[in-house]
C-alpha cells in the first residue's frame, strides 16, 4: 500500500491536465498521469515537474473513449500503488471542425460524446466502485472525484453544438455521482473553466482577444491552466469537504448576468 495519496488525471499531458497534475503533486499526491501516448513531449515535460516536487510520476496510456480498456488501466494503477484517492476527469476534445448545428454530422457528434462524456462517465464509475471498496481498507481515506467541464455546459455555441451538449451532460454527471456517492463518503465536484488559453482555444485567439477587450469577461483577461490547477488543488486539499455536488466556475466573472 502506497503511503502517500494517489491522484489520477486524464488528459494530463498538456493544458489544464498538466497544470492540475503539477498542482496536485505540490499538494503531496503521487501522480498517475493518463494520456493517449506516454511518449509524447507533454508527458516528457510533466514527469520531471512532478518528480522535482518529491512525488512519483506514473505515465499511463489510454484513449478514454475505449471503455473496454478501463479495467486494465485501473488494475495497473492499483497494482502499482494499492490505492486511488483522487480522480480528475479532464480529458476532452473539441470538434475537428466547427460546423453549424444544422450541419453537424453523426461522426463528429459520436467522436466528441465518446471522449468528452461516455468515456469519463464509465471511467468514474469504475474508479468509484474501487473507492467504495478502499474505504474499508485504508485508514483516514478521503476519496474525491472532480469533473472538468466548461462554461459551454450552459453557454450556447451553435457552431460546436456537440461540444456544448457533451459538457452539459458531464455537468449533470457530477450531480448524479455526487448524489449517489455522498452516502459512501466520496466527494464529487465540478470545476467549470471559462475561456482558458490552451491548445484548444489557440485557433480562436484573435476572436477571444477582441471579445475580452470589449468586456466579455469582467476580469478582463484570459484564464490560464494554472487557475484551474489551483482550484482543483483546493478541493483535493479538503477545503470544500462539505460541498459535494458543487460547481466551481473559474471564468473571470463570465457567469455574471448583467444588463
């Protein structure tokens, strides 16, 4: 049995996932970092960042959409550490092409939903079952699950409808898992990023720069992956232990409704 808590982060090789992994390593978690490829440049960068904080780095290859692969991946993590304390379901993709909702294809819809919703839901289900069992095996065990969603869960973008639909579904997944797992002592929260400067938003930089300058975001700046990392670290640290089912929107005030 590992003496330190273990965090599992999907989509860990870049952007928000990388910042979350580093933030949790700083909080004393060994890191099982999941990405499609364990040999990517992003994983090679992340490993030393985790290790220089004195924590162990375990790279794991997984396409989250491959639900038949989940059992083996979870078994490998448990074989190595004997525990999983914290899951951050972060993996997600944008549509390959932004298309009007009236032109959206089934292929694009299925791809986005499988990666952004179906895969994360069943991965959380698998790990939640293990967490319930581990509560009886580990003293002072405080498990938690975080779903990384998006403001697109509640804000419409008609040229990427499949993305919005997937994030809305993932938001409800937080509620359902929080409801079911509250009696098991497992905290479940949603972290909802706003406009974050990552590879996913890079192609829209000029558009978002203009909108931010015009006042779209009250705090008048882009969000950064580290903003999300700090929020997740706060949850993992136990700062919000009486807040299961809570949505933490990290958007610079984009959630403010005003005339």
